[in-house]
C-alpha cells in the first residue's frame, strides 16, 4: 500500500499531470509524469470500466500500486506519476505488466 504522502488524491492534481506533464505509452499501461515540488514521488492509479468489472479493476489497481511502491526507490527526483491501465491489461500476468512498467519508467528517464 502506498503511504498517503505518496498518493495523488484530487482530481485537480490528476488533471494537472495530464495537461502539463509528459506521456509514455506501452502495450498495457500509459504513464503520465511531471516534476513536483514535494520531497517525495507521488503516484496515482487509474483503471476505467473498459479494463473490466470491479473485481478485475481492483486487482489491477492493487498490482499497479505494488509496482509503483517497489519502483519508488529507483525513481530519481521528485515526480507526480499517473499510471493508466489500458484494456489490454485484462487477464495479463503480473510479471508481464511489471516488465512493461519498468520499461516505461526507463523510457521516460525517471530512473
């Protein structure tokens, strides 16, 4: 579980990252990121109904939160990062999603 200080909470913060931040897309997820002025990285997780019903969306969010938590130490600098799950993530193994996540983090030059 991400600590409260490590989460993006309000819709305004999400919109700011979407509009002013940069975007990197992979096969299973899209990452939006932007520098922040806080002492830590913050993450936001988004899964739409296109991903699946509530059980699948919640499972996907738990997996993405765990990936974000484990990658937080690797990410240098202070960023707001929004991870958006694509519909293709449904039924995908954790290891494959994690590989895509780490590839996108490197592609965005966050670590």
